[in-house]
């Protein structure tokens, strides 16, 4: 349950699988302030990547009791990708997929390839976008339009941020306000532009995600937005700092990289479900220094909570460093170090890992033990 603060025994992790032929009912009550755009997927170690690229994932919207943007038309866009073999069946991973992460040949929005959406000219809509791919980075831009970021998945930010494009790493979400062109009968493409993930053969090509068409029937009146949404609280001063190092195969030689063979590590070790890698206490605010010592990007995800990005050795981060936002996944580029401010409010064991799912399944995952205060 991405970003949702649920009890550890309801979270879903590799140590708690649902066996074939069995069933499991998950039960939890979300605390106030949990509204946002989330998603969910299974988490069995070594097969998460395949279960997700075959379709086992879904979006989950949590709505507030009172939404300052509740009158605005809304669309949920869950973006996945698909690769088919010559028989039009879902193709298995290749050795390159295992090394770099799988990117499909077809980019889909809610299961449709390049859908067309029609809006009244000048109309404002709220787009909730979920990157549910295994490894594809989405550098999104809407031709002829600017975009207003209002959330990075968990709760509204204080004020909309106007951008020309937004980068979504795997597992990240964003909420955008989009005011369609006031010119009737026009077509505009939402594109995913090229992005270099920092290793060989990593520049994806631009692809149209969907087409936005403005109608002939009049021009909608502009939507009046509040001057500011609710303030995003700042977490307290941290009581300790945890250090996390991400290491990938490109820094370890290519020999082991041709199969699923545990070449991706956290703090120099591959995932072991019987081992505790870090320990924290319920309610303690911590800074996590996450250093990517490899050569490719790694989207870093923590279970059971949201955190705030408070520092980076780069300036081009998503979310930007100039404002506070709640997130549960942050992209860490090769050579970059980020500082995350995080607090866990429920006891139990939690996972943290790279969200390129092939990397996670090959060992770039670890266990955090949250102890009772």
C-alpha cells in the first residue's frame, strides 16, 4: 500500500506472502490526513517484478472529508507499459531487463494505448497520475500548456507549483491541475520525453502518452483557486541520522549481471528476510542520508510512512527542494546523495528498497525494525 500508514502486519511484505490458492483479508483504519493518490501491488521476493509487469497492481484514491478542489473534474491515470512476443503474449524478461529494469514496447493509460480525451476549451481538470511501470521514467509534458503541481501523492502541497514538465520515477505519483487551451477544436499530446537513467543504452525515446482534444462547444470559465492550500507541517529536528548506500551491478562488473543473481545491494549486502538492517523507534524523527554509489538511477522507497526531501547534492529533484511535500519514493541518481526526514508511527518490520522492481528482486532491499517507544 504505497505511502499509506498501515500496521506492519497489514502492509504486505516478502515475509508474509499469500500462498497459491489461499486468500487474505487486509484490515486497517487510516488516520486523518491520509488523503492522496496511492497504488498497491504484491511483494513476493524475486517475483515482484514479473507479477507487476503482468498486471497485478491497482490505483487507490483516498479522499478527504473536505476537499478544496472537490468541484474540479478529475481523471485518474495509471500508466503501465507492456511488451508482447510474436504470439502476442506477455514476453519474459531478457538479461538486459534484469540489469537495467524492464521497459515495455507499449505505454498504456488505464490499459489503453494513446487514448484520446475530450475537454471543453478552457476547462480545468485535476489529473492524478501514477507511474506503475517496473522501470520506465516518465518525463511528462503537455504540448502548448503549463502544468500546476498540487501534490506528489500524499496530501496537497501548500501552493501550486507551475512547471513545463514533471519527471516521475517508477512508483511516484503526481496530482496536476491542467487548464486546457481556450482554442476550440485543437489537439495536444501529453508526451513522455527521453530520459537518461545514467547507464549504457539508457536514453528512452519520446512517446505520446495520450491526446487531449478541445471541443467546439464554447469556452469554460477559469477556475478560481484558493491562494494557498493547507500548510505542510515540518517534521521535528531529527534525533539521529541513518546512512543508506545503494550499490548496483555496473559498479561490480558485468559477469553476474546477465541473470537474476543478487548483484544489487544496500549497505553492501543483498536482501535477507531473516536479517534486520536498520533499527528505529516509534515516533522518532530521523534523517536518512541515502547515497547512490552506483552508475544508474534508483528510485528509493520506504514502506509504512511518508517522508520529506530536505536536501540533495543536486538541484533538479522531484519534488523540488524549494517547498515541502509528503512522498514515499524519491529518485536518487548515480553519484547523488539525498537527505530524507522520516518518522515511523507504528511498530513492526518495514521494507525499504529500490523501486526498479528487477533491482529489488535481485537484492536491493532491506529490513527496518520499528521498535515500540
